[in-house]
């Protein structure tokens, strides 16, 4: 029987495999880390919501087709687990090359995983650009500082 620590480690490993699949621009490797149901969702920075595996897969195919090279350095990686669901919140520090040239950016991302038949798979990826260098919410307030 898997312990909490075993599951946390497996979630971190599949999260890492997700980013290595992304870097490889290999759809087969990307497919290996995703659940295939109608409940999977994905939000890329500046894009609309993709719902269901077919739509999510098509979004990755479009990204891979239009990306020459991409590298990720992950930071501030935090993992949580509750039953058969786990989530990883992190910073994606990205260096990429497209037809327009080389770019570097940092993206805040959340990856949600579901344990199915003993295997952790991604069911949701949400990545958002960071527009402010430091934003804080005061406790008990909706005011941004």
C-alpha cells in the first residue's frame, strides 16, 4: 500500500515528466501523462479553456507545431494531496524559441492530478502570466496591496 510520502513523490515525478514531455515537443510523451476523459481541462496563458481530452490534445499539437525549442526551469514547487487528487503549484521559468525569436518569461502554473488504477495522471493544467512583480492581499480584505 502506497504511503502519503510515496504518493507525493509520484505526483512530483509525473509533474516532472509533464515538463520533460513539453520540452521534447513529443505528443506521444505528452499523452502518457494525461488522463483521457471528458473531464480533463487545460488553460494556456492568454487562451480559452479547453475541455475534454480531444480539445486538450489539439491545443498541445498546436503549441508543438509552432514551437521550435522550449526549456523549463521549475521553481517554488509546492505539492498537496487529498485522497485521489493532488495539485502542484509552481513557477515555470521558460526560455523558448519560435519563428519570432528567443524569449524568456515566468508563468504561474497549477497542475491537478487524479489517481486512477494506481497511476497519477494530469486532469488539469492552468498557466497564467504574471503581470505584477509583487501583489499581496490583506487578511480579511479584498484589497490588493
